[in-house]
């Protein structure tokens, strides 16, 4: 995931506002905050993703940016295609997604 700085600050504020004694909150904070790095942009305008994050996301040569509203996701192109096909070809997954979106009022 890649956040513009102001969106990261808003996300961080929300996360810090959650109950500190909730185990899931602690785990999420630990993972997100310990993994977060500020990435540089080179003089050509490319985002320089550190090797540790490229390894974590299994990024190879062809990558894909996907818009997620206030943040972006960076995917290996082939992995994204497989994930997308899995979701779209699995009827129970699609039905669960539809139910969940309806529950959320979408």
C-alpha cells in the first residue's frame, strides 16, 4: 500500500484512536507502523520502493498500481491477474462480497 503523506497521517490518527488494549489493534499497529517507510521520488518522477518492500510484495519486473480511494496498492502484474481471476471466478466469494457490500449500504 502507498499513501500520500496526508492520507497516511489521517490513517495513523484513526489507528491511534482505537482501543490500545485490543489485541487486533495492537497487531495491526505493530505491522503497519513497523513496516512503514517514506519512499523517495527520483528526478524522473519514479517512486523508489525499498528492496524489503519489493520482496514483501513479491514485486518483479512488471508491476501494477491499483487505486484504492485514499491510497494505492502496488502489485506484481501476474499476481494481480491471478487474484482478480480467483475472485471473479469463485461464485461463493462474489456472493459473500455482494452480501457484505449490501450490509454496508452499497
